[in-house]
């Protein structure tokens, strides 16, 4: 074989290599193919994931044990108390409407025939009161009501028609009740049913000085009565409606008294505030400048309880005197 000329050899090599030399068109085609594969890759992966999740779900359902293979134990019966007493039911009692009597400090009222609620079966442990035993005065200095079963909130009380009670309305029926002295007793005729309650107070000032005012706003008025007047001071009693047709005198906490006035170097006064009773006690060394302790009493089902105590100083007669009565029409 004859040797090729250098020019001929160069030409042949160039013709052999030229077809595989990259060109811009080849690069464009390569990029287009990569883009096509990228567009299809995400949907393919998504579809594959969904298929795999479906297969896993089917496998879980397939291997779950049948409900018939589970043992279900019946629940234990509820434990009932050994003793059970059915609560008493309140019966609807129509009001007799008794007539619109007038008390010593004014009148007011509503139409008779109002409907109230009264229990028919009181608990066996609750004491009963006869008509001859309605004059009750508690003797314990710590409790102002006869027992825990009477007083506001007790089932023995009827339902009041308004809170606070109307003018001179002690029994909460919306009509005024009649208050009158009976020797050393206080006689109250209730408009709800015409019954009369008598409370022994030991002494009552004549003429009668009393006030009917719902201090605690429970729908039943308290009754304030002046019992004595001596030495420039006046003494008072506070009565409360504790059960149907029954009143009881409230006993104040120790070291407190219900009075008004100045006697030498000691003084007393009280006022009816927002659902509380405030009693001011003053002491002095010269009869002019008084150290005053004002005790706020709140009403509870058992009577009166101390809520707050505040000290102050007043000089008489320059300052306004706290040793007076400020409770309704009482003076």
C-alpha cells in the first residue's frame, strides 16, 4: 500500500471526526430532553407515593384483627348509696290575701291572691312550731336564729314576690303587715294568711317607734323597734322573719349593742347600709372628742356576722355625729 500524502491524511481524519463535533443544535436538543424528563418526574413521583399509600392502607386493613376476636367485658353496675331520701316537694298554696292592714310607719301592697310555695313534708329533724310558741327569742349569743333550718334560704320560708321587699312587707307577699304593741310583747299580723305572731321583748317604748325595712334585700323586711329610752340614749331590738308566721329577735355579736345617743364619755349609733348593719361605738375622756369604732355586720342564715371594723375620731358638736339612728323612718 502506497503511503498517503500528508494533505490526504489530514482530509481523511477531518472527515472522520467532523460528525461527532458538538454543535449548538445538539446542545439545544439535549436541554429539551432534560426539561421533558423533569416535567414528568414530579407527577410520576406523586402518583407513585399515592399508590404506595393505598397499598399500605390495604395492608393495614387486611391484617387488622376481626371484631369477633375481641372480648368485651360488660361494665360494672353503678354504685348506689345505702341511704337515700327523696327531697320534699313544695306545694302551691294560694295566698289568702288577708286585707291591707297598716303598720306603724306606712302602707303599700299588691293585689291579694298571690301564689307562694310552701313545703308539705319538712325533714323529720326540723323542729316544728305551734301557734302558742311563736314568741321566740334566741338565748345563744353566737346565733341569732332559732336553728340552722330557719331564716332566709330555709325551706320553711315562702317565696317573696319582690327583692327587696315592699313598704312594710315583712312576710314577702307584697302587702303591708300590721305592727302593734301588746304590753311588753310586739304583735304582728301577717297579711299573707292573717296569722298573728307575738315576740316578747321585755319592754317597748310608748308610743311605738318602729320601722319595717328590708336591710339585707332578701324579700322579707326586718323590724326595728325601740325598747327603752334613758339617760340620753335609746335602745332598740332587731327582729327577723325566720319562718312562716314567725319572727325572732337577732342577737348581736359580743361587745355590741343596738342603741343611739351619748351618755357621758360613751356613745352609740347605727345605720342601715347596703345589705349591712353598721354599729358605731364611741369612747371619750372629755365628753367632746370621741374615738369611734364602726363595725359592719352582714346578714347570714344564722343571724349577724362581723365583716369589717374601722376606727375614726370625731369632735362633738363640731363634727357630724355618728351616734344617731339612720335606718328607714326609725328615730
